[in-house]
C-alpha cells in the first residue's frame, strides 16, 4: 500500500487531501463570483449615456499597518513611520450613482524589528520603503448636503521591488470612503475624504501571502467639471 509520502512524491494527493482541495477551489470560485458581481454595476454605470463628468486632483496622508492573514512563527514586526499620496481622479456621475476611477500613487515608510537567535531585539538599519500605484474601480453615491459615499475594488501595482521580508502588495484590494464636498460654483468644488483601504485581498501570487497593508487615509481633493474645461479650451 502506498503511504502519504509516496503520493506527495509522485505528484498525487492522498484521499484525505481531496476535501481540502475541493473547499479551496470553492473558496476561489466564490471570490471570483463576488468580483464579477462587483464589476457588473461598475460597467453598467460607466456605460450610461450623458453622465456628468468631473476630473480631480488630490493629496493624501495616511496611517498604515501590516495585517497578518496567517500565524507566523518568529516573524518580525513593522512600525509605520509616515505615508503620503497624490493622484488624479475621473468621476462619471449619472444622477445619484457614478463610477470613480483614476490613478493614485502612495509612498509608505516603515522600520522593522525582530528577535534574533540569542533572544536579542534587532532593528532594521534602513527604512523600508513601499511604493504602490493604484487604479480605483469604485462606485460613487451622491447623497445629500454635499456628502458622497463609495467604495469597491482597486487594482494595485507595487512600483518599488525589495527583498526585505515585506510581502508584495500586487493584486486587487478594497476600499470604502465618505466625502464632504464644498462647492464654490456649479463647476468647482473641494472635497475632504476619510478612507479605509485593505490591499491585495486577491493577490497576483499567493507566495508570501502573509502581510497586507490596512490603511486609514485622509484625502483633500479639488474637482472640476469637464464641461467647464471644454468651454475654456474651446477656441
């Protein structure tokens, strides 16, 4: 009779592993199904005719911590030293619901510490820098009295590659925000937005899937309707 080690060596799985593989496959299918459900209303809103378009610029500050998705033995800890971000946004608004996308660059700085084999605490000699470019694919709801609420998935690409033990943040994350708009005229407004982001819930690779950034942001933005820009540029 073949034992478990023989099955693993031959590339097969023992019968006891089949239920685990089935559950893992079902879990991944659920994630894929959920992602599709999120994208359907986004593409629907983007396809609406004659939306009210706005472009925006923003700057942000944030506090971020690595979240452990599984227990790690002897893992080091990370300490947030500071973060900032900036970017562009495009809002396609149809009545009260809209589609929000754009580009956002974020820079994070951490230090790390760990316990060595002698039981002594060690600290990183240099700051750990993480830089991420994100593309939001969000739903935006225009509420009342200048308040907006939204969120959804975002795609993230890590710009600075490093080998310091900080896991990759590439993949699909989720965010949620609330925004207060102060309108100066029908075409120009300023917004302030508290936001929560969790990175790489669906990572591009499962290798090293231990730590994901959980981020609380505060964003200041300036918004201008595209009709106003077109009127200014029109000869």
